[in-house]
């Protein structure tokens, strides 16, 4: 995994170890923005590392939200189908 992405996951994991959601204990626009970034990473084969359990917890929690499930990308910008996560 590229170093920059690894740093993102590590810092994000530290943040989520103290908070249920990105900006605290309530769902906010910060979660909406971040789920988009993480899903885009998945499209590029950048999975959540195993040493980031709080990111995984948050991601799994986000996937339970109907609005998140409805907004999952289905195609890459070039029109090719997305690979399953």
C-alpha cells in the first residue's frame, strides 16, 4: 500500500479509537466525505489494513446505513464495473 494511504489509515484509526464517528460521537458530513474517500480507495484496490480495527469498525457501521448502501459506486470513471470489496 502506498505510504500516503498507510499514513491516512493509521491517523484515521487513531481518530476513530477516540470517537464513534469521524468528527465525534454523532454522524456528520465528515463521515459522508470520508466514506467516499475510503470507497474510492477500495476501487483502487486499497483495502483497510488489518492493523486498523477502528477504521474497519467505522466502515462496517457506515455500511449499515441505507443512505451509504444506496450511494455505493457501481462503475469507475471510465465506465468499467467496480470490483467487489
